[in-house]
C-alpha cells in the first residue's frame, strides 16, 4: 500500500508580500482568491505563523492511501487545522468507500468509474480543493465533451452529432483546442472527454490528449473503435489517455453493422477493445437502448457481453431524440417502466463480483442520481467552438471564438432553462422540447442559438448557414 501526501495549505510569513504572508498548496492553487474568500482563515493563519515565529506553517495536509487488500481508502489530515477538517474528511472517505468496489487501479489510486479521477490522485485532490475553497456560490462544470472533429468514416442511424457538420465552417485548430482545454481546467473541469465525429481521425489527437494537464483532469475518449490498432493504442497510452469508451449499438453483430452502416463493424470494434485492454488502457462500452432492447433482454445481454470481453465499465444511454433522431416518436423513447428496468439491471450487476461497472443514463440523470448534467456539471463544444449544454442538446450559448468559456458558461447558467436543476434528461422532457427544441427549423445547421442576441455574434452557427432568414439583419 502506498501512502500519498498532499500539502493542502501552507503559509509563509516575512516574505515581503503586501499582506505579509503567502499561501501555497492545493487550496491556494485553485484560482480562487483565498484572502478574499476566507479572510478569517488567512488572518488567523498569519497570526499563528507569527506567534510561532516561524517562516512557514502547514495548516492542512492530507495523507491518503488505497489499500489493495481491503479495497478501502483511508485519509489522515495533518497540520494545525487538521481537527477542523477531520469530520468532513471522514464523511468524504465513507462516501467513497460506500460507492462500490474499485474497477481498476491507476498509479496506486482506485478507479471507481472511467469518468472520475482515481482516488487518491493529484487530480482528485485538486478537484476536492476546488470544491472546498469555492463553496457553492457558483456552479462550475466538472466534465466537458469536446467534439474535436465532425469527420467520421460512418453514418450511423442514430448519430447525435450529424447535424453539426458544415462544409462552410472551420474546425478549431490544435492551438485553439489547447486553449479550450486550459480554459476548461481553469473553470474546474476534471474530466475532459474527446469525442466526434471520430476523434481518432484527427492527426493531432495525441497532442490534444497531451495538452490535458493530468494533474487536473482525466483525458477520456468516445470512439467507434474501428481504428484501434496496436500502434494507435500504444500512442494513446503514451500520450496519457485515461479511459476510452467504444460504441456497440446492439449485441447482434449484424444489427450493429446495419445500424452503423458498416460491414464487419462489430467484430472490428470488439477487436479494438481487446487491443486497448491488452495495451493497458481503461476501456468501457458505450451503448444506447430503445424500449425493445430493454423489453427483449438485449440491454442485459450487452452487460454480459461487456463482462465476456473484460471491459471495465459499460455506459447505457437512453435513445435520445437528438441529431438524426431529433423528430423521434414518443413510443420510440424509453418509458418510465423501461427506465426502472434499467435501474434494476444496474443495481443487480453492480452488486456482482468483478467487472464491468454499469452506469445507466436512466439512473444517473434521474431523480435518485445526479439529475440532468447539462449546464449543471457539464458542457459540450462542437468542432467549430459552439458551447452547448451537453452532447445531446442542440442549443448553443456562444462560441469560443467570440468569448471566453467562463462568460459563455455564465450565460448558460442564467438562462431560464438552466438556472435551476432538472431531475431528468431535459431532451426527453416534452415540456422542454416544446419550449426550446420543437421550434427549431428542420433544415438548419445545428446548434441553434439559445438566445436571440447570439445571432449578432461573429461565429454564431446561423450566421454561417448562408441566407438563413433569422440572420438577415
Ligand atoms: C456521437 S458518438 C461520437 C464518438 C464516436 N464516433 C462513437 O461513435 O463512439 C458518442 C456516443 O454517443 C452515442 N450516441 C449518438 N447518438 C445518440 C443518440 N441519439 N442517443 C443515444 N446515444 C447516442 C453514440 O452511440 C456514441 O456512443
Ligand atoms: S455515432 Fe459516432 S461513429 Fe456513428 S456517425 Fe456519429 S460520430 Fe460517427
């Protein structure tokens, strides 16, 4: 068992700074002004440090360990303020240990899901520190999905991204994406998911993975799996990719190939997963299910298949009425009963020994999970820089070529649809769709501007759809 130590807050006095002291450590490093945010803490820290007549005093440190035998996390606070944080840390560790069994180990930390940093890890402690110093006054995103390209070798029946494609707009350059990654990390994002299109079609994909500050965030990827050669797997791993989700749309190989319109696509995707596993990557399956898949047992068969292949996790999305499926009929969507069935499957399989860990959208975006992530803990960016609430919501709140990410995020939070939380996926909510989605003209390029004043912005997508009536004037 390896114990990791983290210096959370140390203050130094007598260094000639205006305040007569300087703070360092994870809490001081969160781009939150500690002196303004917690003036009592900083005054007390300076006084104590002076009284002790020492140049520097550690106020808080953490010793954290993941015990491979018991599969439990332990934490011990150190420093002058340790007694103040003991209870809070005990509660945090209890919550982590109750979450379930770890599905893998990564640099001596436990991985509980492919979407969260390992525990302990520098990026997990950075995230925890951010939450601690920031408080709850401003909700900040923890996950972003970046559509690094719209290009794809497939043309899937259900593709959520198909209507973002445009021959007239220019995809973000390598440098622009690196800037986006920095801004996302500064906003507190700890899970950066590269998606597409097919992200492996971007030649600079390894540079984009390398651009993620691995002390702050996971680099994850969604892929159709067709390009996963041994060489690419090795390069992805070397660049620091944390996890990859490979798409399988049906347990029946011929049905998967039909839905993805590609011969032999199922076999290639499964082989790609096996290569990625052999190459030491954390691998998940990403699938989506409709009512018949739940009722005819295929959702459960997909979990069994994930177990046979040996992947770490499976994410089961609902069929979301978006992209090519934007005009889907109600009966093609999951009913509440179907969702309950999926939640039962998730419980049943997560209680079993061994992998895969099962995540269902039905649970995680529902009332007993975290609720809708969109504009709450997540944003999505199209290949052209439009910032949307999630992968599946075709509304944009601004473009990164026009404004900072923080400004666009705040606009999203101020919008009537996103200023309160939702305990279900908004894109499956008939009321939300009636208000914000059904009015989007059928023939336009997506995403659609969420507020009228965006039409005046230089990179509003509707500006680029030449001749669109809403843009004129
Ligand atoms: C848009 S794809 C992009 C990455 C890659 N090309 C792939 O196919 O995995 C990301 C994930 O979203 C899922 N997805 C796409 N459209 C969807 C929809 N309408 N409902 C549910 N999931 C969807 C895909 O199946 C895939 O697992
Ligand atoms: S779902 Fe993925 S693989 Fe299929 S067309 Fe869309 S981007 Fe391409």
